[in-house]
C-alpha cells in the first residue's frame, strides 16, 4: 500500500503545477529521486550477506525481493501518472488494480513478519526494514480508509453535495481548498 500511496501522492502533487512550466520537469526529477530513495533501503538489505545466507524461519528475503519488484512497478506508475495528462481510463484501472494488489500483499507481509520473531537475531537488518515498510504501509492504508467513504459517495451519490466549485459549497470545499492532495480525481 505504501507504493500505491507514493504514486497516488505524486500524481496529486504534480497536478499543482502547470504542465508547461519547468517546475514540472524539476518535479519529475524530484519524484524520481525520492522514488529511488525509498527503494535504496530495500536494495541495501537485499545485498547484505546476512539477509540471504543466514537462516530465517519466514521467507522475509523473498518478501523483500517481491517488495522491490512492486516498488519498481510503483515507480513506473509514478512516472506515467506524473507525465500523462489526462490520464486515460485504462491506466487508472490498472493503477487501482495495482493498489488492490498492494493492499492484499501488505497483509501477507504483515502475517509473515509477525511470525518471524526469531529472525530479529539472525537477520536483523532485513527484519527491521520489513517491519518499517509494513508499518508505513499500514499508515497509508489508514489514510485511504479515511478517504474511502468520500470516494464512494462521489461515485455513487451526488458529487455536488461533496464539492461544488461553482457555488463554492459542499462538505469537502474547505478541506480541498486547504489541501487539494486529499481529493482523488
């Protein structure tokens, strides 16, 4: 879910800037740098000999490699979402399917890491990096859980009750003016 959150947030931050300005290119470079910096701890732990040579009762190393693959896919989605305007429906469907897959994968990783208490002594770095990414994924899940009722109401109900920019009214008008990254288009 962390990877989905990162691409989702990058998409909304990119929409703050006009597409014809140089700030878009700077933003793209910044998104790339930050995306790669989130991948760095996973790659570092993957190349440590302690991570793959020492026994751990749970498949934490395999999950770390899988998280690296998912992060690379998320970086691809991030660049597509930041550069494409407007985002076509097929990309949106693929991206949200990716988010659903990340949601399921996060709980699989949570299950395995909760069973891996003996790995803290043998593969310490791998254990703590996995826990860190799991906790960050759970925090991003809470963020999306808070937004889910608004998204569902906008999809099913009357959007004008949530946000009507013409009359400057609606339940989400003030929060959207303060922080437009909260809303999902």
